[in-house]
C-alpha cells in the first residue's frame, strides 16, 4: 500500500509497521523497556482492509503477549 498522507507518513516513520513478525519483535523490545500500553492504528483505503489488518494483528501478534 502506498502512503501519501503526511499524517500517515508520520505515524509510519515513528510507529511500528510491517509484517506481524516485525511488529511483534519491535513491540516486545518496547515492552522490555517498560511499555505497558499501546495505541493501534489500522489504516486502509477501504474498511475491509482495516478489518483484515485487525484480524491479522489479533491472530498473529496479540497471542505473543498473553500473560506478559
């Protein structure tokens, strides 16, 4: 997906984006540094794209933090 919105470009440059594995790895390093809460933003040109991103996050990223 091409990002041309300045706000989204800023989020991507400062946030965590990428594959579920990349997101889980980077999130874990923040958690080890003391992070307790995170705010997620799911973006897409269509609602079903954002919903799909949420499903992937819930299925592939969140389980790595259960009981953490």
